[in-house]
C-alpha cells in the first residue's frame, strides 16, 4: 500500500491519515494492537522514522496509546467524538457513493467533500455513481430558531444572511457533483436540495447507507451584523456541534445497525413528505 507520489502532503501526514481512517472506520477496533513500526514502514513503503512521526500525531489526538514492551494499541475509549472528513474521503473509494445530510448550512460537508471531488477530477478516484441529498430549513419561511434575543422572534434579515451561507455551500456541492457527471468522470452523479419548515436542532450525515454521524446544535447568544446593524441572536452553532459515529455491521440487532437504519428511515420520511425542492 505505497503512498500516492502525487499527494503534496508530507509522507508522515499521509500515513497518519491512512491509520486514522482505519481506526475511525473500525478496521482497527478498540484495544487492537497496531502492526509494528517496521511492519507499517514496509506496508506504506516509507522509513521507520516516518511511521514514528505519524504515530506521534495519532497519539497526540488520543487515538492510540503506547505500552512499553508491548507495542501500540488503539485506545479503548474510541466511542468518542470523531471527525467527519476521513470518513467522507474513504466513502469515495467505494463504487457507489451516497451522502445524505440534514442540518443547517452544509458548510462542514462542503469542506469535507472538496478533496475527494478533486481526486475524481484528476483521475485518482473513479466511483461509478454519486448521489447526494441535502435537507435544509426553508429560509423563506419564519423560523423558531435562530431568533432574536430581545423578543425571541424570527428575523427576516438573519434568514436572508443564512440563506446566502446555505447557497454558497450547498449549491457549490450540487454544481461540483453534477459537473462530474457532465464531464463523464462519473456515470451517475446527482445532488439535490430540499427544504422543510422545521428548525434543525441537530445535524445528521448518512454515508453509503452504512455510517451515521449525529451532533446536536448548541444554542448560543451571538451578536451578528447585517444590514448595517448589529443584532443579538440565539443562534445554532454548527462549529460547536460534536459528532458521534455509528456504523452498521452484520448484526442487525446491534446498536450501530439499528441507529443507522432508524436514521435512514427518518431522513427518507422527511425527504418524501414535509420537504420540497429548493429553487435557486
């Protein structure tokens, strides 16, 4: 599994990313012993010192622990908040990619998808199909959250500002995905946006129908400037939302499998009933 010579990142970063993805996607599970430094060096065709630097990164992130005389192990407490990006990147290695998102703006997803989409453009990834569905609050209807601090009322000015942010990120996703289909780089490529009248109190990502990421939006008082005036708002802080990961497995009765199944059921029910197509 040699590293990609065209990847501009330092080799130790590439090795760290590969190992991190393997841990977060449960290829290595809690308590597992990682291969030795020399074995990893052989696997990735790098120097042992490169592996050592990569392991240091993962150790600092709290993903692994070294035990003197025994080796390096995945920390037992891996049921902890995780990052979305390595899972999104890994998802695009599949032949058929599906991503469903329910939340506020899609900003995090936009950033996480940038690298795998670039890899498709230059031929380093070749999925046969990509299907993305984005479920957002309708910015053209009054919201129950976010609201003004003073009287806890809907703010049309804030909704307009929020719609501009939504459009910037979600339409960029739609255009990037559909472009891949238009260029013939992906056989089937669709991306859709639908809006619904409810305020999103959480964000949900469903990846390849096998993984779910869920996080609550904390509500914070936030002073915002729009229309030349400042306004104190009770805002939904997406960047403060901690994501928790659930994955389906061969056991349909496991917590992970049931969580993913119920999340898919909820998303589809919202998508097909209360949501409508967003028009540009």
